[in-house]
C-alpha cells in the first residue's frame, strides 16, 4: 500500500454511536408498522434520500411523512422518533480524531440531514463543549449540503477533487458495506468497520 496521507471518516456508527432500530421502533410505536421496509441504513424510499440530499426542506420532510403515513401525532413527536437513532460521541473517539488530524489530512463524509445535524451538534455542545465537528477534521462534508449521497461514487470524487487528494493515498472508513463498495469504485482504500468495533483498532492494522 502506498503511503497514506488522508483519512475520510463516516459519521454514524463510526464517530457517533448509532442505533437505527431505535428509530424504526419509535415510528412503529407511532403507527407505521412497515417502517423497516421503507427506511434502512443502506437503502430507503425516495423521501428519505431527498431529505439526506437537501432536496426538500425539513418542514416538507416531516409534513410529507405525516401525510403519507396518516400520522395524527404532532410534528415534534415525529422529529423525536427520527432523532432516536442518534446516541453519544464517545470522548476517546474525538480525542483520537484530534491525534489523526495532526498527522494526516482528515475529512468527515456523512449521509445526514438538517434535523440530525442540529441534534448531534447539540449533543456535542452539551457533552463536549464544542459547537460542531469541524475542530476534529480539516473539512466536513454532509450529504444535505453537497446534494449527493453515499454510495454514489460522485460524492467520493467530489471530496477527492476539491481537496486534491489521490485515492491511492487515501483511506475511507464506513460501517455500511455498500458505502465501502462505492468508495472502492473510485479507487479509495475503503475499510468496512464491523458493528461494535473501533476505527482506531481497524486503522492501527494499516497505518504505519
């Protein structure tokens, strides 16, 4: 492997702890028995993709969700269910990212949306006294800002081209296998992080 100079990290399940079944259960409790069929970590119906790509507003997302599934609950309850998947930022991960930033060019590349960004930034402020994730990376990319979503190879190409990165010098790490495959399609050294493992343990095996 050529000398690695750049690291690109996924967010959910890699940096922040994520529990997607919590959101599925929360929506099932609100009356959407088939929610697991329309939303998952890799594949989902167009409404969720559009929200992650920033193609519809937060208000339109929740209004459509409420209308399509005939939900009587107020929007605030739908938002709580949507945010249920977001857990905590372990301090040791944030500390390790700070170390990596001193030795590599580091980037965050996340499929996310305005609601989740606001929510996890509040978690960061409440528990780690930082306003956002920018201090831990050289640059942060959110799907809702760039109008692209993993595993589309174009989103990886965007990060490479905007920052002058060579794919053979760059590692991408994600907990979703389909996203890893998308990164491999543009020549990145893409690593799959199994559930319950830490990115440091995975990177220790390949970084020298």
